[in-house]
DNA sequence: GCCGTTTTCGGCCCGACTGTTTTCAGTCG
C-alpha cells in the first residue's frame, strides 16, 4: 500500500463526510492528514510494520494513526466502506461540477435521490432542480452548461502547458498604460508540476482596462465571471484563469496571498494573529491601520520572517527554516554546466551526435553525455554491445572535432525484468557514464522492483538511476519503489539520483529529491533530450529541484566535468 | 479529528462572487 493510496482513502473519506454534512474541522483533519501522508518520503506502510509512532507527523493524532495502521494491515477502511454504501460514487462525481459543492450535492441526493451525473443532467433538463428551495433557473442552467465538462474538470494540466499561457497574458497586460505591475501567482508561480488553474495579478489605475483587455485576449475563449476586482475566464486550451486587480499598496500582500499555498498562508496568518495583526490580500493590518502590503518582503517582515521563495511555500518546514535564517540558496538554471542524459539518431533521438552537441554548446553547456538506449528497448532501436562500441567511437571522434564542449560516452541501460543489466559488465566498464533505468515490467511486485533496482545500484559501473520511479505525471503511477531503501542503498554504493526534467516525468519528485539530498546523494538534473529542442525542458527540472529546496552544492551537474568525475565511484 | 505549557476544551484563515434571498448561504480560492 503506497502513501498515495492511503492518502487517497482519506481524501475520499473527506469528500463523503462533507456531503453528509459532517463537522468541517473533522473533514479538514482528514484532508490535512492525507496531505501529510502524500508529502512524506518514508513509506507509511513500512512505518506501520516497524510499529513507528505515526503521531510524530503533523496532522496525525491517535485516531488517525490507528486508522492508518488498520488500512495498512487490512487493506480496507471500515468507515470508508460504510460511507461508500451510504453515498454512491456518482454522487461524489457531482462535486466536480463547477459551482456545485457538498451542500448542493447533498440536496440532489437526499431530496431528489439523484445518484449519477446522468440522472442529475436529466433532472436539470426536466426543470426539477429549479423547483428546489434555494435553487433557481440560473443554477440549473449553469449545471447543464458545466456537467459535460465535469469529467474533465479538476484535471490538472502540466506546468509546461499552463505557464507559457500565463506569461504571455502577463506580458500583454503589462503593455497597457493603466497597468503598473503584473505577475503570475498561484501554483504556477510556485512551479508545481501541474496547475489546476492560473492566477494573474495586476495593479491598475482603472480596474476595467485590464479586465477588458483580458476578455479580448486571443488566448481567451470566454468570460465566466466578472466582478469589481476579480474576473474568471476560460482559455481556449481549456485552462481557467483568475485575474485579480488590486491597488499598488496591496500588490505584495495580494501576491503573497494568491501565490499560496493555502497551507503556507494559514501559518503566515496564524503568525500575524499571534502578533495582534491581520493579514489579508490587501495588506497587513493592526486594527484598521495598514502597516505593510506593497511588497511581499514587507508582508513577511511584518510577521518576522525573511522573504521565502515561492517554490518552498508548502508548509513543509520553510517557515521554520526562515525563522532560523537557514533558508537554502536555491539552484538557478545558469548554474547547470552539463547534461548527462540524451539520445541521438543512433537510437530513438532525432539529432545526430554533432547536432546535439552544437545545440548544447549554444545553450552554454560545457559537457554532455550521449546516452542512447540499450538493446532491450528494441522499439527505440536500442544498441547492443557492438553497435554501442561503434557509436562511442563516433562520439569520441565528434569530441575531437568540437571545441568548447566535452562529449562523454554514456548509455541508458535497461534494468531487465529478471533483475539483470541489459548490457554486460565488460561493456558498461568502458563507458564514461552509465544511467540505469526501469522501462519494462513497472507493474511487478515491490520485491521484484527492489531486486532490480538493487542489482543496478550495486553494479560497479552504474553511476545513476534515471527517472527512478518511471511515473508519468497525471497519467501513470510509478513502479512500487521502496524509496527509503533505494536511497539508502544508493548512498552506500555511491550511486547518484536523477531528476528527469521532462515535464511528463519530473522524476524524482520534490519529496524524494529532498530525501535523497538529506542522505548526501548527489542529484543530477537531466533533460533526456530526444532532439535539439529537448534541452528546453531543463527549466522544469531546475524548478523541481528548487521545490525540493536544493542548492548549487546539492546538484552535481553544476560542477565542471573535472570536478564532477571526482564524485564517480 | 487535531492541537496545546496562559488551554485537555474550545478553538481551528479570510474575503469575493453568485444566486437566491430581503440579509444570507454556498462555493471557491
């Protein structure tokens, strides 16, 4: 049972309790525990086996600790099963309709006995919803307008899709004479892997101007809401965007507020309260007097904290670090000197060795490793020993020709389903750099997955585990990796860990990357480029590292190759 | 349901927008 699964059960429980009208703070407790479990690197299943004290984790008390133990040992949750009996899953699906929350869902279920989205749609079409007390024609129509999207609603989009749109809109709003400041906020500013929607903030002498400009923007499909200070639109890409217009003296407070995360802000506001202050999106107030708010720095200073980088604002220790003046100096993309994972036409890449090298050099990289696939990946034209040796000859020859960049002979070697390496040790021993990866058999049981990873970690020639879990963001869970065990073995055997920068992978995630760093494992951020444009994704890997709190010293490919190779076993 | 050393009870962040109301509830972020 993975942390994700345990957290998922608590989240379902919270949804069901909400529809039943349970105590909102009890519901919050379940959500908060789910969040803690999801954002912990250690496996709760393993912790239960070791009889560890789970109440050491924030938001998990005696009762929830028992529930976790029960879930892990029995695989089921009696209270959840009971609630599922009482509330059909189709009722929970109704929560995905924008504008429909637990209270309305409860009315649909309890008074009209509607149990699926289809039944709800039929009832709305027949005009039955508007006959309910507290409901009218507008709500009914809004449900009809949105119900077909309910299946897609709530789905998050990749940061690589969301962020470019938001930045174009911010740039265009900044061109308006009436707009003085503008910024992306929300999860996009925190550089999360995915965004549920976009938040954009502007200050303007005239509220109407930026709102009109947004409504007419080529990326915008329709306006969903418009008030005095807030406008919600849908982009043609399907992403929804909130625009907020605030006065200049409130820009910092609004930016802080709308950047979130919610959990981070709760702590900031509690600190304000403890100091007799109130923080809202308009500023920091003592009684009715505004004492801060023009800049984010002022807001944090008002609660006795230094400015905290948005990537860290998740209430995962950054407040304590800020308090003790030990916030990390986060990695920047300019500090990356080499890229150690990429493909060429020798396997499934689109660029030649020289094309990839020139493109890397043009981006300021000083060294790259050519790491084409090994033979098991036949679909990608993976290389056997003979082809690989001949390919390395070409790499060495290219290295002779090129000035200003160093080329390394590498390979992305599969860890086979039977826990052996796809290439023999004598071949691997000739490589400058060996990336070991799982591609096939990701659904194998944990024991076999771990056997395979241990085979790679203990191999004397393997330098790094690439995309360690094999997950695809929002599409496929990774293999059932016992991460704590893997990281410990990697640390013991001098094996590094990759943050694969491709926005579909971002693997390790920020939780596990931080856990690796804590064990002193050098992290390498790699693009896994399959073409000369593939290097573009580096920024997403850097963002992931920043969210993990990594600095220059934690990331090995900030070093020159001469320094880097001293880290190799 | 969690949390805490001023508390083991009584708190738990705050405001905008919408739609349905004649002053507020629900939803959202």
